[in-house]
C-alpha cells in the first residue's frame, strides 16, 4: 500500500534480491516509498514511506547492508539502512544529497565509493559511509544508461555511444574514451570479462 497519487504511483525501477540482516529480501523503490518483501511469500517485511518525488525511474543499488536510491523526478539521493520490520522512519536514512541527482541512471558502488551520473552528464563520487562528495566532473553528452564498475574502473556510457572510463577512486582520473557508431540508452551488462552494449542498430560484445 502506498499513499502516492497520480503520476507519483508510476515506477520503472528494477527490484533487487539481496540478503539484509541475514534475511533474503526483494527490495523495491517506487510509489513514494522504499520497501522490501519476502520473495517466497510476497509478504511485506518493511517500508520507508513519505519519499515524495514523483514517478520513479532510478532503481536502488545495494552494497553491504545499505540501500542507495533516488527519490523520483531527480529528488534527493539517499543512503538507507533498514532495520527491523514494519514502518521505518527517517532515522534509517544515513545521509542524503540533493544537488544534481539522476532522473534515470542508477548509482553504482565500488569499494567504499558511490558513483552517480545525472542525465545532463555531471558525474559525482561520494564516500559511501558519510556521503561526503569526493569529486564532481562534467562528462560529454547526455545519459540514460546506468554506470557499471569493474576491476577498479567505472564505465559511463552516454546516449551517443561514447563510453568514458574513469578510475574508481576518490580523485577524478579519466582513463580513456571509447566511441561506438550507434545510439545507446540501455545500461551495459558484463559477463566473463566481456561487456555487452545494446545500441539502436546492434548488440555489441566488447572483449579482449
């Protein structure tokens, strides 16, 4: 149950399976709240209400016992640590950041750092524990795909097929830019040392 109305009810997010507090949970963001369910029975385990923002596209990211998520329509980025069952409150929010949050792209975590990119191409790096901003840089182009992290690097893919690779580090360090002759909106996927990119014209597999 949610108190969201009209467009606030719309959610285009992907639920995540995770073990939190030793319990397998299905975590969902949307309808102005963050909540979790028992994947075997569908029973709601807990919910954090009043995250009013509008329709939600950016899905949650989980690292350790903390959930990183953005309230709908470019609302604040939140770090949430759920505890117990039933209704949670804002004491479960460890930190928040209000400026330049993404409308579409999900956050990604590497080690103790959180990386996000806004749809206009401004990327940010935060400390996961404190929410302290480590760097902020404008990347080329517009963004719909979520960044991915692998082998100490973060990959930012823009809508014009340009992938900017930076070090997953507290100091901004651009390593390389790679260009595909295609439009790219879908988020990259990785498997067995390869990156898969879905463009408007083709599906690409990038490997050694």
